[in-house]
């Protein structure tokens, strides 16, 4: 297919893959993320709660995590859900001028895979390019797969989407919590390696020990 603004195709008989290319500051992108919020929050809540449970000192080291200090169990899960809800429902107008300038020329590919028989979205990935990301590189911001649909290859398919569709890319990269061992092992199986250069040049908010940086060079 030649139209890369949006499209869809059938993956085997069970799944339908859909994608859109959207400006990072567009209302369309904000609407798309809000529509995917439930699945994204489900995936990220466990990752973040597990990280804070294993590393409670992180709440003293990172000001953005201080709100969770002293919370455990259901209280921590509920509070994390509130924070993630904001992340997935943020509007362009909510961003500071500095953040808007940072991604003014950036765009996302948002790729979803759904079950053909039910239309249920089983997983999605967002690739960021342009703006702060070097030319012909893509940063994976969110990868989420429904808990009941894991270990059947959906994550690997979404990760390889750009290659499958012939989009030129020299490098895919991402960061995740070091406690997220299942995802880290999966990424390494998909050809990712630890990216020491990204670790050295990471912005101050990426506190050492709180993140692991991974990349796949194509």
C-alpha cells in the first residue's frame, strides 16, 4: 500500500491491523490515545507499581514519583491509575510551550491490532519520529498487549511493523523500567540490545537506575 497517512490490512484470518500517521500535537493523536487508554493503563500500571514496590527509594529520588510515597497495595495501584489516566488523556493545549516546541515537528505512527470477529483491540504500539528523534530513527513510546492475548506473537508483530510495511528505519529504541524483566527479555529476543550511548545522554529526568535503554539497529 502506498498511502501512509492511514490504512489497514488483514494479518492471517483472525486479526486486522490498522495504522495512522498523526502529528504529535494534533487533536487526532490526542483522541486516538484517549481511545486506547484502557489497554495502555492496564499494561503500564503493573509495570510502574512493580517498579515502585521493588524500589521504594525511587519515590525519594524522583520528584514526579513523590506523590506515591507511603502508598502500598490497592492505594498505590489506584493512585498510579490516576496518573496514567492523565498521560493517556493529555491534550495539546495542556502542554507547556517548551514541550510543545520540543515535539512541534514530530509525528507518530499509531498501530493497532484487533480481533476480526469481535473488533476488540488486542494490542497497539506508538512510534515517534521527527522532532527530537534523529532522521530515520523511531522511538517506541508505548507498546501494550491485552493480558489475555500475550505470548501469541502480537508484541513481536507490532515491534516489526515498520519493517513489514517497508518504512525506512535505521534504529528503533525505547526505555523501560529495569524491573520489567519479561518485556526486557522479549525485546532482546526481538534483537534489541542495551543502548549505553542513550543511557549516557539521557535527560536529567531519566534517573540512573530507574530506566534501561534498549535499541535495535536495522
